[in-house]
């Protein structure tokens, strides 16, 4: 994986994490948090898709790495929603 592939992967993960935060309605942090949420969402979403037997929608091939766009957004929205439930104060 080249440096350009890594930068593209980070940008795509950041966008997916930001979309997941926007869907859940809970934002905490900035760009680095969005990138981390994109990667956690990709892992969580791909795992859930495999467990449910769902196909991989809209995979983005970056170098030799396949990044699941739809499952990353869904997984990050789910992860942020759980974080919001655990940390939100009344």
C-alpha cells in the first residue's frame, strides 16, 4: 500500500465516519474521531453483514484493500448510537 492509497483510505474512512455521526445525530470530536469511527464502523458493519449473510454493497477498492462503504456507514452509525446512549446525560 502506497502513501497515496493510505491517504485516500483515511479520507474515505473519515467521510464514512462523519456520515455515521450525522445519521445517529451525536457528534463528539473532529476529523481524527471521524476517521476512527469510519474504521470501527467498517469492521463492525462488515462483521454484522457476514453474520446476517448480507452481500457487500459498494466496496471501494483502494490499492489491494477493499473498503465496504455502506457497511462502514451503517456500522459507524450503530457504534455512535451506542456511545450516545452510554454517555448522554439527562
